[in-house]
């Protein structure tokens, strides 16, 4: 049995527990500690962690499949898992001693957000960091927060590089040093607990505040093929939750279709040609988007195994496949929502939640529709405005 099968079996075993606590997460606007602990104990948070730091160092598609399956069961659990394992992709930026201390402990659950950057003021031995960052998914269960900070001098003037851009650091701090601002009040994905987190004049040692520039020579701990893909598995982890939501919506439509006869008609949903067509379109959109995402990362990973660094061509494809997966998943859920009629607005079903959740995901900056413009810029031979293409 390969790693993917073992992990998927672990998810199957914990499915009843995840389902039991899904409504609690939605109501409390944070993932249940019981679910967090179960995923941690099963090793799911370590999928993209370096083997040298006690992780599994799984290939990207294995991670995507597991996140998608968890998301099929509960979108919040899958989203938080995906965002957390994505943070492990930033381990190569830090020193060996930092990654041993931060990424190595068994209980480590990573989280954070990159926007807006905080303010870092140099002091002996490091920086004093202040600022508030939005959308920190899993804020209550994370043990470490990773984020960005721009350097300011004592006169509150931002330092800039030769190109006029801010000099930016990537920082990592214990979650206990952050203040969670309870403001996650959203249309969907409520259970992710993606609240703001503030740091208030927190001292960050120099080795935990490193320049956020492309890594030229990662340490031996991060020399494996996964890390030759740089940030792109992290960017793409926002897509599998949308695929999992679409899968759940389609499956629930099939189940409902055998039971429901729409008002004022005599044919069941299953026997209505328009529903049959909508189901077929939804299944095709989901399957095609999933296959494209997996194919891009399977090919990029195969090149990485051969010792090759990720090319701009694959960065472009990775971005396109991730954005397309989310948009296609949303389209599939829309088709399901149209097919089920009034059942799509009733809370005794899950269709309204699928609809809300998947459309919230479409707004994430890493893979929103705006990123299609970024891809188009590259295809046209222009310089992309999306900064992650530099990594």
C-alpha cells in the first residue's frame, strides 16, 4: 500500500468523527479541536513537511487527493488542512536550527497569512514586529504563524530595495504571541476560523525573520524534489477543497434524485432530462478540472525527481490549473444547485452550504479569477504582475 492509500484510509476511518463535528465548526466559526487532533495524530498535517523534520514529504498530488477527500466530508477541515500543509513549503527559507525548532516538533501545526505585511523595526538580534494580518485559517489550532513584514526604520520610513519595492521579510512566531481578532463573519467557510491575527511589538529573532526572496541554495533538509517546486504546491492547495465540495454536491444530488419529485410534476428528478444533463455537465467539469490539476503537478514533480527546477512554463500551468479547478468546481456546484430546485435553499440539505462555501473559495487571492489575467500576461510574453511567479 502506497502513502496515498494509507492516508486516504486514515481519512476514511475518521470520516464519522469529522462529520459529527462539522456543524459545531460552522456554528462556532472554528474547527473542532477533536478534528484537529485526529488529523494531527494521523500525520495529515505533515504531508508536505520535510522527512528530515519528521514529515512525510509526499508528492503534491498525494497531498491534493487527501485534502480533497477531507473537504468532501467537511469543507472547513479540508481547507484548514490544505492551508497548513502549504505553509511547510516555506521551510527552505529558514535556517536548519529554525526549522528544527519550528517545523520539527510533533505537535506543530502551521498557519498564517501573507497580507497585509506587518511592520518590522530592526533591533539588536532581530526585529520588533507589529501589525494585523487577515484570513489566518485555523488560527485557534495553529501553533506557529508564518507571515510577511516590511522593514521600517525608527523614523517609520519603509525601507526599499534598488527596484523601489519594499524590503520584505518572512517571519515565523509562536501562535501564543499573536492576538486572534474574532472577526470571521462570512457568507461561507465559517468553520475555518480564518480570523485576523495581530502581533503587537513582538520580538522576532533574526533567524526567524528572513528575506522573502527566491531561495538559491536550500539546506540538505529541503533538497528533495518536492521543494524544487518552490511555492507552487502551497498556491495550489486552495484548489482541492473546492473539488471536494463539488464532489460532495454531485453525490448528494444523485442521492436526492431518486427520492424527489418536483412540485406540480409527476417525474422524479432522476427521470428529468434537464437534471440528467446538468449532472453530466457537472461531473465532466469536476473530472476535467481535477485531471488537469493532477497532470500539471505530476509532470512538474517528475521533472523535479530528475533534478530539474520548476520552469516558468510549469509555474504558469500550475497557476492556471489551480484557478481553473476552483472556477470549474464552482460551476459544477451551480449546476447542482439549479438541478435540485427548492432543496438548494433548505438547511436540512447541504446544497446551500456547498454553494456558499465554494463561492467563498473563488475569492481567494492565490487562485481567484484575477489570476487568469496573470497567466494571460505570461502567455502574451509580458511581465506578470503576480509576485509569486518570481519564486
